[in-house]
């Protein structure tokens, strides 16, 4: 379809403005306020919540549990720099009320990406029309488009959810990391490695879990992670 996609965004002053989506190629929409937020009312089936971005002084909105899962997957992705919720509404000129993608993402190579969560019934004509709109917007604005349908593996998702508690960079300590890389040159559980390091137990466990989250220490993500049992190793060694 050759029609122009229009985008509604908020200006720096907070006003809603509309323009062809192609004019937004260089616009940092991840820094813009939302154009929409889910309504809150009794009996609402979707769950609106806020996800705190690690090491950034802001939150992103998640309209459903799947969107929250998608936000966690974005934080885990080393190619993602930052992202924002609902900063743009896309529409064909004069055709419909439009569609607001879940997240606008900025990648490490500078590329922008729209991430949308596939609905539970994401096989109907309405979803197909939304995909057509998203793909056209992506072509016109030079944005990538990714559809999130849920975690590819339930065990990986649970491990990621559990370790996300230790994702913040405040847990990083270069001296501790150096010692832990030496300790985990031989694969062993977190608890054993921490004892072998002779460092204070509680802060060292937290720092070890942060290194696992950031993939500086390695685990088998396909198996349930249990700190007292699961093997951890440094990439300088091999299990």
C-alpha cells in the first residue's frame, strides 16, 4: 500500500501534533511523553502497571502482563539502549482512530524500533490491518518493527524474571567482578563460589547475580536457576 501513514506525537510543550510518519526519522520519540494511556476501571481485564527502567530515572507503562514481559525482554537485550511506552499513534489519513504501538525502542546502533505485543487472538483481520499499518510506518520512517508474542521458553522467562531483581548497575563493582571471574573459572554454584571468594557474603551474592543478568558470568538459561545448585562459570573457562 502506497498511502502515507500519519503519526500523532506530543511536542516538547506537551501538545498533540500530527505529521507524516516519514518526518519522524530523526526524532527521538523515546524521549517524548505518551499520547495514550490505558483507562483504569473496575473489571478491566488488562493490567496496567509501570516498569522501572534499570539505571534510568523513569518508568514505562505496560498495559498488559504480556507487555510487562516484553519490557523485561527489552531490558535483557544488550542491543537495546532505552525505550518508551506509547509515544506515537499511527493512522492512515482519515480512515480510522489509529493504533498505538506498545514501545518505541532505541537500539545500540542508533536504529529505532517499534515493538508491539501480539494479542491473544492475534490472527484476525483487525490484527492483520494493524500489522499492515506498522509495516508501512516502518518503511516510511526507517523503523524496525518487532512483534512480541510471549517468551520463547518458559524456563528462560522465569530465570530472566527472577534475575531482573539484580539488573541495576549500582551492584557493579570492578574489584569484586575480577575476583568472581577468577573463582568461577571452575564451574560451581553461586553459593560455593561466593564462599570461595572470601568476600562478604550478602553483597557478593548480589553482585554475582548482577554479573549473571548481564551475561558476564554464564549459566544454562534453559534450566531453572537455583543459586545453591545451578552451575555458574566465567567465559574465561568452560564447563
